[in-house]
């Protein structure tokens, strides 16, 4: 009986890799990320999928990576974003052989499921925000949760 | 016997006037009334039905949601409940909203959806007779007319009554 109660009260947590783009704090479940790579300026940001040189710590070498900037997948109002400190997240998926360029990599945090909320219905029912699937509350701050597979 | 013909002649007129006044006051009491929340956007006055407005909040941090339509400013944490916050200025052909110390977020429900709406200021909450709300003028801009449900005058100000369901419906299309 106590085990059943534990399941219902849910001490389950998810690990979120957080980053900040254009002043907006975002997070993706670490389960979606294969690797975080250093990105060299490619000069081709804003052109959709493009080649970018990335340092793979696991491979111990620079390699060409097909990548797309985050804001080209999920647009911000006010136009294209300038990335001050870009990194490339290699998405963990055989069918998604590309990286996503993000900015201002922050930290990995543990978030209790009780602190994860769906988007309000007016946003969830509308167009456009599908890749942003929810909101995490961390120390009174809201983090927009992103699903790279959407 | 000593009746004054002039007084007798006027008595029925006086009685009829009293009956008239009595009937008018009865009509006023029975006439349906509605509560309106009057607010300001870009110097103009608008209103929602009071029954649609749950709460009025002071300005608070709005967290932007990338990929959402422009009318959606973002999300706020309202006592552990995530609420969207929108701007309706573009639908009314008004300039973008600018935050001031008088800015407020009105939490309101329409079309079965609930959201915060950012306004420049809350002007008043009033009770008006339903008959005081007139249909929108035929000359109203067509682009805005789908969001306007009526017009009224209060304290010398022209107030446009907005259709919340139509506004929310525009965002979720």
C-alpha cells in the first residue's frame, strides 16, 4: 500500500539541461541530448540547416556537423537571434542526424514532476508553440520546456 | 357643496402623473443590469462583461514562449497555476502596449478559455442597464467590428464593449 502511495505522490524527477536564448530560459530533457559540442562560428546561421565545425569531446576532435539554429526551428518575435556563446546540442536520435545551435548553456537541474506544468490552453491550442510543451518552475523562475523531437 | 371646480378638474391629472411616475420607477427597478469592467488601451476606453473577468493583477514578470503567436506575450505563475497573458492591441489596430505603473493583467474567460489580458489601466467597474448598451455603429472599422459587441457612454466617455470569445478565438485559429 505504501508503495502505491509513493507512486501517486510521485517523487519522480526529470533532468533538464537549461540554456538561455534571447533572454528566455529554456530547457530540454537530458535524455534527448547525445552530446554538447563547442561550436565554431560558421557564419551561416540563419540559413536553415548548415554545416558548422564542432568539437566533439567524446571523439576528441573537430568535426563537421549539420546543424540548425534554435530560433530557426522555434522562432522568437523580433526576428533572427544573435548567438553570443553558441553551443551545439547533438540530438539523441538516429533519424535526426543534426545538431541544434543554442546559446548561453547554463546547468543541468533536477525538476520534480510536481513542478512541471502544461502550457495554458490558449497557447497549447494555438499554432506554433508545439515544440514548447510545458513549463518548469525552478526557484520561482519559469523555464520553457522544449521537445527537440516535435 | 363647497367643492373647488379647478381643484377637482386637476385632481385626475395629478393622480395620472403620480401613476405615471410610479410605473416608471417600477420599470427602472426591474430592468436588467450588467456589470462591466472598463479599461484603457492607448487612451481609449473599452469594457468586458464583469461576469467574464475573474481577477485583476498588477504587472508581474511575463515569461515569453518562443514560437507562440505575437498576440501571446507569455506565461505567468498565478499561485501555482500557469496563465497565459495576451495583448489585444493589434486586433483593435492600436499601437503596441507599453508597460507603465498603471498596467494591469485582467484574468478573463471567453470561449471556454481563460487568459490574462494586459491593459494600460483599469478605469472602473460599473453596473449599467442592459438598455444602455447600444449595438456598434455601422461605421465601425470592419477589421475591428468582429471584436465589438456594443457601445455605451459613461461619465462622458465613449466605451466599446468587446467580445472576449471572438478575441480568444482569433488567437487559437
